[in-house]
C-alpha cells in the first residue's frame, strides 16, 4: 500500500497499462507541455533543444506535433540523435566557438524557441542567447543545483528575447493527466518509445548505473518478478 494526498491522485482509463502511463507523472508531460502550454510553439518555427534525455525528446515530440520546421537537438552525446522529431543534431564539442553562436549562424539570426532540459546554468544562458532578437523565447525546464544562479547581459532581454520557466509543462495534474492518458491510448503521443529498460526493484542499483552512464532514457521498475 501507499498513502498519497488526494490532490495527487488522478482517475485514469482503467484499461491503460500502468507500466507505461507511469511515465506521465513527470518527464514526458513536462516536455510536451513546455512546448504546447508554456512556449506555445507555432507552425514553421525553428526550435533548439538543449539535452536529449526524456524531457528533451518529449520537447522534440511536442514541437513536431506543433508543426515546427526545424528541431535542432544539442547534446554532447552523439548517440542521442533519434526519431522523436529532431531534424538536426549539434554536438557542442565539435566547435571552437560558443554553442549559442553556432546556432545563431546555423539559423541566420537565431531560433524562435529554445528549451533547456538539463539544469545547467551556463546552458540556460546559451539557450537564451541563441534565440532570435525581437521575439525569441527560451524556456527553462531543467532544475539547477541548489543555490546556483542564472545570468546574462541585460541587452539580451532589452532586445526582445523572453526567458520563461515551466513546472510540469503547465499541465494541471488531476484534470489533464487523464487527458494525456487518453491521448496515449489513442496513439496520439508516445510513451513506449521512452522506456529503454524494465527491471525489478531489486535491480534498482543497476538502474541508477544505467542512468549515470547515459545508457537509458526511462527505466520502469516492477515491485516483484
């Protein structure tokens, strides 16, 4: 048994597989909602995603469904490029200049929307500064370490860029998680593709090792064999 507060309980389709829709408790809705609710990405937009873990790939999925024309994934692990909607891959280690300048050059002035998905404050700055002046919007999704601060030159904001944050992608958990479950059941959003490993609770240390090695997206743990 487990005890939770009633505001944390959502009634979902009883036919939904719990070993799949458990992913709708955090990362996937956060990425999708950052695109749909927070940034409100428009068709034809150019999007940059910093960090292609579960949240970053959910951002890519959301941006693809929103009609983005270019979805640029930024990650230092070249194996992260895959089929969630990313159209181009950029590895910062392949360049001598700051990644924000690389993206500005690649997009003739900057991206329309950027998303920081790893919780690194220097990357948060880069994500803002790769946005196009006048209208570019950067959304902070990643959670930085306690006590860290973000910084940029005020000129970046005075020239029209917008810096935003998001929590759970702006979704209301009790009323909208059931809606997301329904979308999954109708095959309108992905979940299965994020699950790269299934282990038991006794193998939780192996799951942590996989996470630290970058060897998995999401690992689902079962209580028993």
